């Protein structure tokens, strides 16, 4: 019978959302390609996976398709 893997105390859970952000249990300390650090003390951090965010590396939901509703 398969068992759930034992979770290390210092491990963070990362959830990849299809067509959406990468959710990381916080707090997080990210280091970008240019050496810039982005820190967040939130309990859940949405990291942009599509690079469309104006707040990159944090997600601002720019990945969502905009749908115009006609009245």
C-alpha cells in the first residue's frame, strides 16, 4: 500500500497550477537571475510562471484571459 511521503520540517510545499501561478507555502526568499532578492512573509505566495506579471516574480493574475461581456 503506498504511503504519503514524510514531509521534512523545513520543506516548503510547491503547487504548480495549470495555466496559472506556482503556489509556494511561505514565507519565501527568492533570488532572481540578476541577484535581486524578493522576500514575502505571506503564508502562501503566488509566483508567476508565465512572466506576464507586472509584479514579476510575484503573480498579478496577468495570465488570465480577458473576456469582454457585451450587454
